[in-house]
């Protein structure tokens, strides 16, 4: 029984990591209708900035806030400079641009900071919390909490603020929005900025676990896509829940289904997604896209 | 015959002779001229394994030093190194370019198990030396079937043997849990341990877990290993996962005898990120002098290395064992070139590489020597165990010689 609970707890911890990056993916998709393949590398790059600030002597939370601000401006700038020229191009062009961005950010980070992995501090206590024979990492719990706070803020933002509502309108119906006086171009840029900000939070919560190096988001991005697909690309809450589900399922199947073991864990996660896509293409919590023709 | 004609004739004769001479050299010794020997190399300067890129840079820096000092037997080394990003198809492309276009004399210290595997057959078909490859897989020492390929560092299997002996001698009632990377590298290490344990292997090994390099974390595997009741943890992982494993075992309160593979025993890249306190009492193996170990502070070999780093590779990290590795393997090659004398044909390079006797190099641990022979394509086969005391690795016990077992 202990092993079962411990595997679930550890699955929730990893799932929280997937969910936090999935949240950033969903965020940008909702705000701009783009699936951003460079999301992981943007988060990684922001984390390096945070690392630089912390090493310069800033207290953790000051560096945290400063990184969020820089990430927001950086995301905004990327949209203005890189994405805007191809805004109306076919989907494939945008995908290629995003992948290009991924490679560039990865190489620049390696060039500037080297590929040696670095420890990244956690704001939470190091000592694990022990209940019976089950250990909860304090950082894992804290990170999950932070992800939920981000999720809640996004919900409030998109639901109750003028800017949030304007952004949703701009993504869903650009023409009508423009007629209402919403500056659609800028709304898209703000969407990228916010996604970069959410990604930066994810990066700073992930780095203490997987350590900071330019490739730290590589594997995680695949799982984040899986989580977002499972939960639904249009549902922030679904993305986080999707992450948790993927994390727990992969651990339990790896532990208890002998012929799958640890070798086919990733395959299981992907199989789950395939099934979801066949049965419910918009994800567990996503809305089916309806277009008037 | 006018004077102009004579000059023209003389010129064309001269050019013709020069061409013949050049062709003759090219036929015998590709990549070699009277003043230069051209050597090819691939290394991951970008991508997933780019932490190893520093090895290529250290080698290039060492050859620069040799050239500044007049070269070897009057010839300077022209070191051509390409980035393969640790991607086997890219390695094939780069190596074909090195051999067919750049016409290098031979390849030296190409890095990686999957990458070297991709060019293994090609090199032996082309009969071009693939010398001192930077991987510890066992398959590089097979002169019978692959006479043009030779390893360098102790093999993963040999290292596995050492841990097996250590466990058999020191841990009564051992229950071994293994975590390994699901590829040739991981399996080599596991085979070494099992061979070393012999018949006891089945009884002693209580659980084996694997991971893929695409896995974000290995937490789940560590939880399973702890639950298996193992009191020995054989950790066969690359630096990123090694650091995670050390941290996680401490976090879930598992305190086994932790055997950490040599691949990941860097203090700077693994133990520091994982937490030095969490790393206390881990056991690993060494064959090079760790530049962070104060034992070598006044050692002549260490001082020379330090001076070399400061002059020729000032941007290199002084705590990175990769820079010691590159320096040492380059010295190994220089020895081969010296032995070759004026005959730098590919046959002779292989012949000389296979006749190194008792060579000590300044940054190898005292007692560790390079030895090769016509049937022994494993240059370094000696290692020593070390235990981490919370600050640094402390060597203990004797030098273990894998060639004698």
C-alpha cells in the first residue's frame, strides 16, 4: 500500500510539472490560436535569467518577480518581431517559425551559459514531509500550489477583467473585435507575453527538480503536449488536470503492469492521448471548435 | 629551343614531378605531408550531449601547444574537428567529409557510443584508423573483426566488475537494486556487474529499473527501488539523472550503499547540483586525477596541466574532468605519433597504437598505465575506487586491473 501511495504522490509531483508547462501552451493557444513549440525553450531561457539575477544577489522572490516582468516583455517582443510578419501565413509556416525559435533559444542559452547543469534554488524547505512511510517533497507540494494559484489568476483574468475579455474576443473573432475598438494586434502580443510569463513560472518550479540546463524542457514539452491534449487545448484547468493524470498513470502502469515496466512509460502516456483523441477529440474538458461556414 | 620554351618545359617538368611526388605520398600516407599530419575528429559541440564539447576544445588546445613547440618529428598537427551534435546520421556525414574530402590521415577520439557505432563498419571497410574513441563500450576492443578501431578509457564492463568485487567483499547480505539507461551503455555496465558477481548475481540483484533519455524525471524508479528492500544501489545514469537520483534517494529517506558510475562522478556537474551532503559516502571509480582534489595541489602533472589550461584554454572550466580527459588522450596520441617516426601510413599508425608498453601519463592516477598489444585494444584498464566524504573524492584500496581478471 505504501508503494502505491508513494507512486501516486510522485506521479502527482511530476504531473504538476507537466501541467504547469501545459498551462502555458493552453494560454497561448487560447489567446492567439497558435501552438507554440518554443514554449519550453522560452521557459528555460527565463529560468536562466532568474538564475543570473539570484546569483547577482537578489532575494528569491524579488528575482522571481523581476523574471516574470522580463519574460512578459520578452514574449511581447518575440510576437512583435518574429511572429507578426507571418501572422497570416499558413499554419505550417508558423510551426516552422516556432521550431526555429526553439533551436535558436536552445543554442543561445548553451552558448551564453554553457551546457553544464546548474542547481537552481527552491523557495520551499528542503526537508520532505513524512506521513507514515510516505514522503512528500516540500518543493513538489509548493510547486503544485503555485501552479494552482497561476491557474486561478488566469481564470479570474480571462473572466473578469476588461483586458482578459478583450483578448478572448480578439482570438475568437478578430474582425468583430476590431470593429468594437479592440486593438487585435496588440492583444495577440499581450497573449504571447502572458504565456511567456506563465512559462517562466513553470521553468522556475521545474528547475529545482530536473536541474537547470539548456535541454531541461526537451522531454517535459512532449508530456506537456500530451497533458494539454488530454485535458483539452481550450481548457486551462483541463491542462493542469491532464498533467496530473498523465503523471499518475505513467507511474502506476510502470510499476504494476509487468510487461510495460519502466521501458514503455512514455508509450503508455501517448496511447492514452490517442484514445482520448479518438473518443473525444477536443480533450476531456475542451470545447469542440465550431465554425460557421 | 627558345629560352621561353625551356623555361616552360622546366616548369611543366617541375610541376609534373611535384604532382608525381604528391601522388606518391597520397597513395602511401593520405593526410600526411612533409610538414603536416591532418587528423579528423567529431564531437558534440551542440545538442543534448554538448557538455562533452569541452573535450574537443581541450584536445585542440593541446595540439596547438605541441605545434608551438615545433610539432612531432618536424610535422605539425592539423586538427580538423566537426560538430555532430551527438546524432549518428550527422556523424556519418561529417566522417565521410573528413575522409573523402578533407582526406585526413585518421580519426581520433570521436565521441559517443551511438555515434561511433554508426561509423564502425565504414571505418573498417575504408581501412582508416578510428583511434582512441571516447566511449567505454566494450565493443571497441575487437581487433579480430575490427582491426582499425581502438578504445581508450576503461570499459564500462570492467568498471562493473570492480563494483561487483567490492560488494562481494564488503557487503554481507547484499540486496542490489539497479537503475540503468536503456541502451548499450547501460547494458554494458549491468553485464559487467553480473559477470563480476558470477553465480551470486541472480540471488543478489533484487530489482532492475530502466529509464529513457526522454524521461523528465526518474522519481518513480527510485521509489520502486527503495521499496524492493535493496541495500545497494547501482546507479548507471548520465549526469542529469545521476544528480536527480542522489537527491531523490535522500528525499525519500533511502540510505543504501550508493555505487555511482564513473560517467557521472563529476563534483561540479553532478554532486554539487544534487547537494554535497546528499552525496556523502557514495562510491565510484577513477583513473584520472580529479583537478578539484587537493591531493594533487603540488603534483607536477597537475601543475603542468594547470599551466596548459591557463595559456592555451583559458576559457575552460578548471573543475571539469573533461578537460583532463582531453589533455590526457591527446598526450596518448602524441606518443603514438612519436613512435611512428617518419612512417605515418595508416597501417603503421595502427601498428604503433597497438604497441604501447607501460606508458604513464601525467594526469593518470599513479600506477595507472597505458598498455596495448596486437590482441589488446583496451589501452587503459586500471581504476581505483573512491568514496565521497561530503567535500571531495577520497581514493582508497588498490589499483584494480581489469586485464588480469
